[in-house]
């Protein structure tokens, strides 16, 4: 089985780290291919960044999982907590496409009656809150908390940030009366086990959750439905830098 992991930002160090985290939890025989857009922001820390990054996700899914691709992946993971470009990716691909926020919310709901999200920049909390509402987890997510840790500070796996993330998680657990913590950035993936041991509650990394869910869906022989709004994009000419991405 082959899984495509798309890091929507353009940090090669973070792409490599996310790829390692994905491979670490993948089943024997699952091959992880980690990629990133050819353009876009080095980190995603706001609405503008996310909009550009979504186009980058569409680019990579079109290139790696379009109808003319040989050896297309069995599943695709969008490894950014804003799930940028998720619906576009589901249009472009036949394989199941999972965003790490949606996957993490589902995983947390299996483990606790309520969970809190601990993320990077406080300004991005509203993006996570919008996803909570979109995915229908308003009654399970009890709070979204920023640490104001820049995304690129997590490029090395976030070891230097673990104390700050732990402190924010402890405050969230107490304030929200939550039973689990969702890590709100793909760059925090390497810290999951450490934080779970320190906090004594389930700590969910969306990269790991999405990989396992993607494997399960692929093993069940399930694909993205192509009747309705997730049908392939309509054939048309794209212009400018997007010309190669036309259908």
C-alpha cells in the first residue's frame, strides 16, 4: 500500500519530519511518500497563507493522484491542521483523502467525552474552531488553545517547545475539563508519546491518526465517492502558472 502525505507548506525539513512520523506508525508493507507544493508559504499561520497553501495541495494531488497517474496512492493525507484544500483534493483523487484535523477529532472522540486542541499561533485558533463546527464536533471539542509557538520552531520535531506545549495542555485539561488533547500542528507529531506520558491522558497526533484511518479505508476497498460534488473537476483550460493543472 502506498500513502501520499502532503505537507501544505514548503519547509523541506518539516516535510521530512512528517514523513518520518507517518512511516513510524504505518503498517508493515505501507510505503509513505511525503511531498510538498512547488510554491507557497514556508509556514501556514493565517487565512492568506492557508489559501495559497490549498492551491499547493491541489497541485500535488493532481500530480501524484490524477487520472493519468501510474502507481497512484491508495490513500492521501493532508498534513496541516487547517486541512487546506481537502475538498479540492477529494475531487481530484479517487483514493480516500484525510485531513489531519478531521482525523484527530474523530480519534479523540473515540477516547474521551471531551477534548481540547493545543496549537501553535493564537491567531490560527479561529481556523481550528471553524473546522470543529464544519465537522460537527462542537459538543466534543471544549476549547482551542494557542501557544504562540511559530510553526517553523517545530521543524526539528519540536523538542525545544515541549515544555510550553505541556503547560498549555495542562491548563486546557483543567479549564475545559477535557479527557484528551489534540495536537494542532503536524510539526508536533514527534512529541505525541512524550506529552501523553507526561500528561497521563490520550494525546492525539493527527498525522498518525490520519495514516491509520487511510490504511483502514484502503484495506476495506473504499474510495472517494464520485457522484455529486466530489466528481472529477470539469475539463477546462487553466491559465498562467496553473496551466499544467488543467483537466
